[in-house]
């Protein structure tokens, strides 16, 4: 099982959460960014239906694969 950390950080004149090198939209307050991060982390853990997915990797290449829907990561939110 993979692990994702949602870090609440100052960003672009406000607050955002970040996973790896990717930032969310900017929020006016730290509390709003934390609430959004907690919601996103909760949704990331929720199992869903399987099906085909497409994604772009860091080199710009697109991939297609079948997602099982039950292989969800462990998540946490850090301020």
C-alpha cells in the first residue's frame, strides 16, 4: 500500500496543500486549506469502482491501464 502526505503550506499569497510537488488551489486561510486537504485525503482513501484510467507521466507520455478500485493509499494531513 502506498502512502500520501497532504502538507498544508503557504503558497501564492495564501495557503494550499501539496502532495509531492503538486499544489492545490490557493485558499485564504490555513484552516480552509487544511479542511480541503482533509477532504481530499479522505476521498483518496475511499474505495471505488474499477475501470480504465489514463494519465500523463513526468516526461509527457500518456499511459492507459485498468484500475482495480480497491487499492487505495494510506493518507495523512500535516500542517
